[in-house]
């Protein structure tokens, strides 16, 4: 199965500035390497593709990428543009938004590469300090000169270029002391430059052994900063950006909110070294290997193991166990957790203030998410969070299933395979799984159900009257019934009779194929955008067996109250989410 990763490429460690709080300290120098910038990137991508790993995004970082020669910069950008052209249809079909070459830059030498930026529609993400007076004080050249005026002149060169151009600013306690000035400078950039301040990002700084000038905000100060920004921009033309993009770094779609970011995010340096990200650069704990010395499979296995070990070493907070937002937060960035020696996200309070603004509500199934998290990161804590044991004297569900041949067919884990954009998911019933599998679907996704030969004959006296039985549930919850039970809202039921279900052969030997693309598109508007949706598959005959068993066997009924049919949980991403 294809694995997709975000690849951040550092073609040079050199930088033309020496910001007084740089996380790389004195490490921003050109390093001689055996390979050119293009050679390392091309080698890494080819190696990934040969091992079934595909970058869905390739971005350029540093050091400072604009210190490259014009020839090297253009060669790397052209390669990335060609990569998107070649693989665009496949990436779009897999649910990823296709971008253009993208650079993270301090903007100081942007003018040297303006032709390449124009020719390849390079999108720009610039770093700038707000208020601008602190930029003048802290973001200086290596010989201490001010950089702001030149940077603003370079920004003006982008005026007629229709590419995406945004900036971000990192906030420390010193910035909180100048809120009026900071707010005024946001308006200045919005009204007097071509920078898109509706696509602006705030980032919250943290402790660093290379930064003695700026100090991280406390939890209370983060909230004070956020509320001051809300008060200043609510009701203005920038309010929508405030509510969406400005603090998006702390949202559920970003790397800081992965269960294990070592499965998806990688930073490649020109010498072939691979780290976790810009935060992990030059830190041995976040070093995964060298692309010239190890296979990508080995590197990814190391990444997953190291990130899990770091989360484990930070411990697990009882606050997180009780928080309904654990399913989207995942306890935050492992790098900052390790720096702070804390089990919690360093922006925990800020995130809890942001989630309601984004329409993210506490998950009523948080107990299951807690168990999922401790299984991955703190297996020794599984007994503390395991679901209640079955009372003595009641046979276990697995025993009841194994004792009944018809019931075994209901719970058959080989009956269905769901294929989404080329990725195949063997389906098992959720109430007997040992873990939960989540995937993503978009309005453009292609969805195929593979049904094992003979399934519609199973337990059916009249197979021609039997049908596939598909139930689609949104992730949003409702309360129903005399017992006031909370469950996922039912959206649709689809019945597909035997004749139609067996019309098309499957690419999987021993299975038939049923195209469900239009079924999911038909109900896309009703699916949840913030919680995992759910789809279940069975046949009419097997469904009848389940409900008959519930009626006749109280021990089964009490353990199989939730739908027992093979299922898959998925997040449904619309265009706005894909652009984040």
C-alpha cells in the first residue's frame, strides 16, 4: 500500500541573516557536500518511490533557501514543478491538494530569484517579526545590520506576481508587551503591501538553548494575547482570517496534532540526513538516518519508534485523559514536550479556546480515544484505561461468536475490502477490533467495495432476494430512545441486490467490485467535517442473524449493542480543509 509523506527539503544550511534568537544558533553556515542540491532531492524522491513512499508535498526550507545560486535555486524549483506535473492526477485522486513549488524564506534576498519565482509560480511563506520595531532589533544580518527596509522592498517585487504570498510571526512574552504596536503593524502590512494577511499565521515560541533574548508565553499569557487579538480584529475585514488561518498551526490538521508525526513528516538536508522537522534539526533524538545510507523503510521505522519513545518519556497527564479534545490534540508536538519536560501540549489552554471557534466539540467517545492513545504511546497504562471487564459468569463475546457458525459469518473479517483512491482497507467489525483505523475521503474520492465471492449465498435461503446492506453514519452525535442513549446520527442506508452486487469483477482475486463513489458524493454535504464518520457493511441475511441473536441471547445482546458489522471510520475533507 502506498504511504504518503510531507517532505521538507533543506538544500542549504547557509543563511544571510543571524536572527538573535535563531533555533539553529551558529549552525547557519554553508556546508560542503558531495552532491548538488538537485542531486540529493532527486535521489531521495526516487528512493521513496521505489519503496512505495510518495511525497504529497515538497517544500523548501533552510538555512535560507534564497542563498542558493540562481542556477541551483532554479534547478530545484523546476524539479519540484515537474514532479507535481507528473504526479498531479495521482495525488489529487488520493485526496491531496496539488500545490506549486513553495519556499519558507526570510525574504532578504528574494530579489535574486524573482524570475524563477515568477516563471514557476513559487508560493512564498515569509518570516517576519511583529511589531516591526522588534524585527529591526532582532532579525539582523550576520554583521548586525537592520534587514526590514530591504525585506519590504523585496515584498513589493511580488506585487504583480499572482502567486500565494504570506508571512508568519512567532510570538514571545516581549511581543505581548507591545500589543498596540503589533496590531497597528498587521494593519500596515494588510493595507500597504501585497502580503495576504488573510493567510497570515501566528506561531507561539518556546524555550530554546540558543535563545536568551525572548521568553515563552505562559498559558495565561497565551490566552491574554489571543483575546487581545480577538478584541482588535472582531468585526473587521480580517475577522474571518482570525477565526480560521491566523492560529491554524494549533488545529487538528497540522503536524503538531498527529498521533505519531514520525509516520508522515520528514526534513531532508542536502547531505542526506533526515530529521523530524525544522524544530528537530541538529537534535540527535530527532535524527532518523541518512538517505544515502539507509532505506526509506528503515528511516520511517526509526522515525515512528523515536517519536513514540519521546511521547512515552514525557508521560501521560490525567488532564489529557479527561479532556474531550484528545482525539484532535494528541497531546501536541513531541519536540516541545521534550524541551519543556511536559506531558501536555505547550498551547493546551489556547487550543481549548480555539476549538469552539472552529466548530470542534469535545468528543463524547473520548474514553476510546484515550485507550487508542495509550496503546500507541503508553502501553503500560492500558490497564488503567481499558474498558470495563465483562461481569463474572457472562461468556465473552468472542466465545459466543465462535460457538455459532452463522454468527461467525456476521463477524467475518475477510468479507469486505473498501478501496478509497487506490488505498485498500480490509474491514473488521468495530466491536471486536483491537485498534481503530481512520482514513480520509474528499468529494473527489473514488470508492470501491470489494465483496468476497459467495457472501450473498451465506446464511440465505433465497440468495436472489439477498442484498448488500450499507449504513452510513455521521460523526455527529444524537440522543435517542427511552434510555437516552447517545449514538452517531444515521444518514443513509443503501441496499444493493445480488444481481447488481456481482456484476463487476474485482481486481482482488475471489471478490466482486461495487462502485460506491456516487453513494458517498450523494451524501457528502451531510457528513461531519469535524468528527470521524462511519460506514458499515453486511448483507440482509447476516443482519437478520445479528438481530435474531440479540433477541434470543441476553449475553450477546448486552455486548453487541453497537453495530457489529465490518466498518471503516473516515474524516471527510472539503476544499477549505484541503487548503489548510
